[in-house]
């Protein structure tokens, strides 16, 4: 009957609204988590940026306390996708030739990690290697501009 149908429709609507609110709360909580993690990484960088050995030790300790490297990159990609309107998804779709490690590298670049911080976390011997890696990736991607300019365009699409 009509009363039962209307009643069921109301129940369904309330359940949909409740689900939507839970998803918004979960997203808000996730964003807050990533912001706090980024703040901790930034604090470590500011405290130890001039001391590469100490920076490496503190940075790795923070990550080991919170997650493994794979999880770190997954969380970082999620954060970048939220903040920069799915920049990682767009990057991966436009450039399927990129390896997972290369996408991880660019995720750190999109977060404005310094060359020093990237070299520490990715295990490069020198921050100068990050500069060379950027040039190699721009060539691999057949970009007509440098990688930093390309990534800035991705960021600004947010």
C-alpha cells in the first residue's frame, strides 16, 4: 500500500543520508590523519634538514613507527589525490609507462618534499640524483617542459 511505500522510502532516504554523513566523517578523519603526518615530516625536516644523517635516522624512525614504505606511499598517494583533485590517478592514466617507484617519486615531488628528503627516503646517495631523476623522467614521459612545471600544472588543476 501507499503508506508502506512512503514509509520505506523515508527509511531508505534516512539510511542514504546516514551513509553519506559517515563517508564525509571518514574522509575528514583521513585528511586530518595525512595532514598530521605531513606536519610531523615537516617538523623533522626543519629540525634536521642541515644534518642529513640525523634527518635520515629520524625520518626512517617516524615511518617505521607508523607504517612500512608501501603503506606510506599508498597513504601519500591518497593524500595527493584528495588535495590535488586526483593528480596521481591522472598521472598514472596519462603515463602508464611509469613504474610504481617512479610514481612514488613523483608523489613526493607533488608534496613538495625537498631533494634531500626524497633522496633520504628513496635511498639515493645524493640529493643531486633527484635532479637527474627528474630529467630522466621528463624524457621518458616525452614532456616538452621540465618535470617541475608539469607537476605544478597537475597541482593547479585542483
